[in-house]
């Protein structure tokens, strides 16, 4: 049974490292989001009409604790480049063909990728914003640091579940000021399930790419570009999310089958020695 390669992180052996990471990460993000929450709760509508830049800057909270060249290295198999770019391309085809079938016409190409959250920006710049914030900003922490740290102690499968749980709680303040989150209602259950299954996809990619986050940053940017666009609300976003959830179930099976811990010190051979 194959085992994922070690990530080369020495610090996690110290007790309390994960706790410090979580405290600093939540403090940075929630500290930047707090003024937005106050503004939203004191506004007549109870929400924000527009989402300011602070919301995107706060996504870097998971990255400020740990930053190293290891997470951005490019020495991984070409397959992961294909996965990082090919999967969003597949999402585009499936989502937009579904929308075209449902509406009887292809979605407006001029509106592709654009969003009121980033007014006036063409889709290539929108993609760069997603890559730099919720791509690089989040993944540097979640998959670049927390996932391999937890995988030193449990299997990658269970590490993915734990990261997803933290990821869900981390979003909590957004449900009090972000209109998109506030409109979910009972749909929050599906959103939570989607995050768990998405965590399996991203963990599978990160571990497969020798713990580089480059593939998941590109994937994250492509996914956000397609699903967060104004024209994607409804059919396109829900279709793409459904595809990712199916992929997540498949990746969960793959990670479960590789349920031996990835670090050599946990392997049966090292235990026997």
C-alpha cells in the first residue's frame, strides 16, 4: 500500500503548534472581519450592500503563520498541472452547457467571471484576485501547513476531515455580514458537506503534488472564477458544486485506501524496527 511522501516539516513535533496556528489564523481573519460584521449588523438592511476589500485581505489569515518555499515548489508530476487547469475547464463546460440547456441559450460571454464584489475588473484580473486571496491566502495555511502537520499524526483522510472542520468554523463571521452567506438559509448544510468533500479533492491534489500548493491555488482560483461570478448564481454554480462533490467522494475513497499515515515513523516497517 503506497504512502505519501513526507512534507519535511520539523516544527509540528512540538506540542501546541497547531493550537498556536489556529489562534493566530482566526485572530487575523476575524479581527479584519469584525468591523464588517459591526457595519452589517448596524445597517438598516442587516447586511452589506457591497463587500469591501477587507473581506478578501482577511483570507490571508491562514498564510501569515507559515510561509516557506516548500509550499510553492514546482517539482511535481505534470499530471498535477493538468488536474489544476483541466478540472476548472471541465467545470466550465459542464456548468455552462447545463445553463445553456436550461435557459435555451449560452450565457453572455461578456459577463464571464465578472462579479459585483470586484466591480469593473475584467475576468483575468478577477482570477488573479481569487488566486492571491482565497487561493494563495487560504491554501498556504490550510493545505500548505495545517494538512501536512495533521498528517504527521493521523492519516491524510482524517487530516482532510479535520481541516474541513476548521475551515467551516473559520467562515462563521461571514454569515453575519456577507450577503451570499446570509442568503443560504438551510442550504448551509449542503455548503458544509461541499467543503468537506472539497477538502478531500484539495488534499488529494496537495499530497499527490509532493505537498506543493501550486496546483490547489490554481484550482481554487479557477473554481472561484466560475462559481462566484454574478452570472453563475443558480444553475452554473450549483452544477459545478455538484461535480466537485462527486469528485470529492471519489477522492475520499482514494485517500481512505491510502489510509496508512504518510510519515515514515508511523509505518509498520518503522514500528517493527
